[in-house]
C-alpha cells in the first residue's frame, strides 16, 4: 500500500507499512534500547523459540545449532543475555560436560510489538495482512488468530 498524506503535515501509514518498519527497525531498536548486543538478543530469541518447541530448558549447543554459530560464541552471548535478564540459567552446572540449561527470562527482547500481536489485538485491521519482508524479499501472509489460538 504505502504511506498516504491525508492532511497537512500528517502521514497516514497502513498496517503493511508497520510490518515493513518492524522488520527493518525492531532488532536495531531492541539492541540499542538497553545497550544489548544484537547477538545476545538473537541468542535470547533462539532460547525462547526452542523452549516453546521442546517445553524444556535448552543449552548453548542447541542455540549454536539453531543460529549456525560455534558453541563458544553461543555461550558468550547467552551469558550477555543472562546478565540483562533476557534468559535465565536454571541450574548451575557441576556436571563434567558443563551443560548450562537456559529458559527465557522475564524481559522480552522487543522494542515494538510484532505484527502478529498487533493484528491479533485489532480486529479492525481485517482477517489477514500481506507484505514483503524487506530483508529477505519473501512475501509474508499473516492471519488474525482467534483468542483460543493467539497464545500459541
């Protein structure tokens, strides 16, 4: 769609414009919000996704595999994420293999609400939204979830 000027000095943006802005700006704003390295935010998001998928704490090896990082790099940024409350280590490891299990922290690594969250909360936006991800070039289709499905 694109921005439309409706009044003098007022710009009206479409929901699709918001989706594109989210893709472009959310990670940058999130990392500068509390001086958090972007890699720590990526590690925290990986922990959250893996934790949701497996319903258990996840370790640095799993995060490294998901992000295609070396294991040492994953643990480095998991530590940075832990220091900022983005993840929480559930048990200090005293095992020989030194596996450190993590769960999502209380602080979300987001600056803006996701387009899916906005669409779910605002029925007036319609049942679905379509936009092109400006980073990947892929077409994205979002469908508004009912309250029963919204928590997934």
